[in-house]
C-alpha cells in the first residue's frame, strides 16, 4: 500500500513538473500498466510502474543538472560581456590607458588628449545619484569655472583618468587632481538600479547601487 501511494505521488509530481517544460522538452512518462477501479493490481505490475517512475525521476534530475550547467555558463558569459565592451581585464582594470595631456586652470583640469574639462576636485562628500544630479545643477547655476554645461561623466570618460601605476598621491590618478574623490560615480548604468563607477584607490572599475553614495567629479566637453 505504501509503495502504491509513493508511486501515485511520484506520478503526480512528474506530471506537474513536466507541464512547466517547453513543448519540445516535455518529459515522456510511459507507464507499462494501467489499473482499473475495483480490480486488484498485481505486485509485478506495480513494481514495473514504480521502476518506470523512478527512471523518469532520474531523467528529470539529469535534465535539471544539464539546465543548471547551461545557466551557469550563460551567467559567466554575461559577466564577461561588460568587461569585453569596456575593455577591462579580470581585475576590472583597463586594458588600455589614455596618454593624457593635462593643463590646470584655476579649479579645473583640461585634458587636451580627450578634449574634456574636469573639476580638479569634485564633491566634498559622497552623494547618491539623485543628489549627484542636483550637485551638477548647482555647478551650472553658479557658472562653475566660467561654464554652465557641466554633467556627470560616462564611465568611458572616467576611465581615461585612471593610470596603470600609482602616483605620489598613492592613487591611480594624476596628482594634479584632488585625492578626496577616491571613487567617482558615472551616469552609465549597468542595470536600471546599478551604475558604473571608478575606484581611484584600486585603479579599477566597479558597479554599485544608485542609492549608495559615491563622490562626483563633473566633466564638460570642450568641443
């Protein structure tokens, strides 16, 4: 009786799970014997059906393992995709570095190699994405550095500030820049709630939730 009950429960489980599989991947469950109400079932027939059920469960377990391996492979490929797009190594450092041509003018730094003008310092404290955008508005309202077209940089623009080696300021950024802003937020999103940033202490790129705080170093295009 217990074996028959286990068989019936297993059968229901297989059928219910199989309904969630795509049509081309439906689990084919072949039951050797069918029973009729009021007619005693032979032990051998119950055993045959139980063995068929066990084989079906084993098949389903193998398919789940294969699916898990496929998902892990896809996850790995997706993890590598942003590194490939941004040109980063396994430690999220740039594969190529910009040969900057910096010139300091008052409180801004001009990079003649990229045509970008940067704040020499930046925000004095870490800001959320919302507060960072307000910070940019305030820079433009006060005509910071004689300009009112400041913006948050893209991650590719921030990456041009990273250097391959640490400088005298113990940072992976030219010492002409203020070292307070140890990590800087970009306007580039990895996901809807995750933004790209750079870590000047480590010299690499990372991702963080937009509601978490980072420093801001504003930029403007000179062309």
